[in-house]
C-alpha cells in the first residue's frame, strides 16, 4: 500500500516502528510496540477512572482499492489528509495532556529525525496554552522507556536547526527524563512520570 503526505511525497515507515503480526497484548509479550503498550495502559487508566487519554486517529484519504474478490479488498494507495500532530491526547487531573510516542533501535542516542517539524511546533503551541506536553521514548534494544518533557525535546530540536547535535544522547535522556519501568497494571505507568511534571 502506498500512503502519501498532503504535499504528495510518499510516506516511509521509519525503522524501529514495525508493527507485530500478533496484536495480542499481555505482560509477557515484551516485543510489542510502544503504541500497543500505551494503548493497553490507557485502557487501564480509563477503566479505573484515572485519566481519559486516547490515540489520535490519522485522517487518510483512500485513492485506490484492489478488489481481487469481495472478501479480500486491499488498499493500494492512500494519502494523509493533513500532517499529523502528536500521537495521544486527553485529560488527567483536570489538565490537558498531549504527547508523542517514539521507538528507536539505536542503543546510545535518540535520533531527532524521528520527529517532524509540525509535531514539534504543535508541542510548542500546546505549551503556550499551559498543556502538559512530552514524548515517551523507548529504546527497543533493552526495552527501556523514558518520559522526556517537551521543553527539553524542543531545546535539542532548536539546537539541531542551527548546527547542533542530530540526536539526544541516551545518557542525557536518563539524566533529564523520567524512567517509566514496566509493571503489570498498568503495563506502562507513565502518569507517575507526568505527576513529576505537574508538581
């Protein structure tokens, strides 16, 4: 299937973002994507009436569909209707929450190319309105997850634009971010890290 951005150029899935063929979610499935882990955690938060946070739907315009037979329709070409912002948003403790989730196979740093300019600009706008904004970053090699405040991410992004580093060292993320260790319920208790931002 071909998916294109609003300006017409083709979308390519970045490495480290492959979806598993088995979408079953359980604690023993440590190979699941960060998105699946967050979705499972958000279900827990919703069921326990702790927070209402959802994955934002991506608006796609279908252009071409192949119908080899009625029961096996396959999308051949589609376009993003508009540039996406961040992955998740919602409400927690009366505060607006907005964040993006990214994975990397890189062991020593997080490449800033995993973010797009419009995503960073969206975070800036949310911060201006006193929203709680951040990124959740997963190093897939050792399954380590960190919450990084949007202000820190934006600082590195802006430095990159004027010739600075093209990545954030993992040691820096460990120092300025908040570790989110796995547990059973919720699978990724990232709202504990959010509490440290609110405080």
